[in-house]
C-alpha cells in the first residue's frame, strides 16, 4: 500500500498506482546550473505563482514518486541554495557549468548512477513554466508502455524536454560534451523516440522580454521567438 503524506500528491494517487514499480526506478535530474546570460540575472529565481521558477519545478516534480530527485546547480549556486523550498532533492554542484549544459547532465547522471536500481532518468529544466506533474506522469506512463528508448515532449513541431532516457542511453549521456543538451541526443536517435504532447512546451524564459510576456499571458510572443 502506498501512503501519501503530501496532500498535493493525493490527486495523482490513482495514476501513481497505475505506474506501479516503474516510477520508483526513475530518477529526476533538474538542471539549474546555467548563468542566464541573456537575462542578466538568475532566471531560476524569477517569481512564478507563489514561488519562483526553480521552486515551481521542484514543487511539481515533488508530486511524482521518483526514486531519486537531483538538483544540479552551478552558477549562482550559493544564492540558489538559500532559496530552496524543499529538502527532497539531492544537490549536485557542477563547477564546470560554463562548459555547457552537457556537463550538468553528466554530473547529474553520475550522481544518480550510484544507485544501481535506476533504469531511466527524466531531464527537466527550470525555465518552462507550464511543466506540471500531470505532464511528468504522462511521460512516465508512456515510458512504461513504449518499447522506445526515449520519451520526449513534443511542441511547436519539435521534440524536447522534459524527456525520459532509458538505461541504454546512459552511456551516450555520459559522453556528451559542450552545449549539446538532451535535445541534441533526441535528434540523433529520432527512430527510437516516442512522444507526449506538451502544447505549451515552447514557452521558456530566456530574456526579460520573455518573462514580461509570460507575466502578461502574452503567449503569442513565444510563437515568434527564435531559439538560439
């Protein structure tokens, strides 16, 4: 029997039971190591709802029964640590964050793999404000049913994060270099990808203009945004 001590998880009880043992072998890696160069201040701490972007991602993922939850920090790590609302995450400090997102993925995965029972990982970013627990659970449900090795979110005619990588991809992830993130690995193995729709997945916060549009619910702004 599963006992939920967090009231916010109760609404997901039936979904969690459906996932069964699959969910507890999944580790979450939340990437929050970047220096928000285009914004000029830590995007992780931009207000979002009753929290900030990083806190909101931690809260939503806290409603999902991951076996491990790892938060990877780098730039602004001291400042971010003082603004953590949850102690459910294991902290990993990536001192090589300036060498690109791949270093944070590697750092998170190396930590996760200390637990030999982990058979898949989910990669989550801080800057997609419409990620919620329902999406994460749908990704896990798809992973359980699918024979594919990658379960990616689909939005705006592309594939991206949040994304689940099963164990056969761990070796690829540990070899990633530079700015290449999860999206690059997805693209290289498109034939082994299953998808879950995430209609607002293209909405991410990189600049002050993005954040202003988000706070004003000007979602049209993001349709014209070009990814750099």
